[in-house]
């Protein structure tokens, strides 16, 4: 394998690992433990991809204020917008495929 092929393989592997980590964080938005949901919303802020917008919008319906706060913070940073503080304010940005919160 030459250097170019090796670099490409490493890049693909990093992308796949990144996607797996993002998927895990999205799943953790629905975890029973509050601190895990808060940390997941906080961590998704750093992904900076439209991929995480629907799950973060869904997290705005979480019963716990800490989760909603972190989800809102992430949405504002990722989109560069401030549409309000409620799920209803952000729902137009979410797809119908977003899973419901716990």
C-alpha cells in the first residue's frame, strides 16, 4: 500500500470512527441518567454538523432544564441562529426522523 492509499484508508477510518461517536452521543440524549444526557448535548455542540440538529431539537423536549440548556446552546452555535428557547421554535429545522425524547 502506498502513502496515498494509506492516507485515504486512515481518513476513511477516522470518518467512520467519528460517525460512530456521533451516533453514540445521539443515543445518549435518551439515556436514563441525567448527567449522561447533559454531557451528550454538550458534546454534540462540538460536532458542528447539520446531522445533529434534529436530535438536539428533540432534546429541547427533555423534562430536565440542564439537557434543554445544553441542547439550545449547541443549536445556537451550530446554526448561528437564535430562534427561541422552545422545541416549537426550533422544530422547523428538525426532520421528521428525529426520535422522541425520553
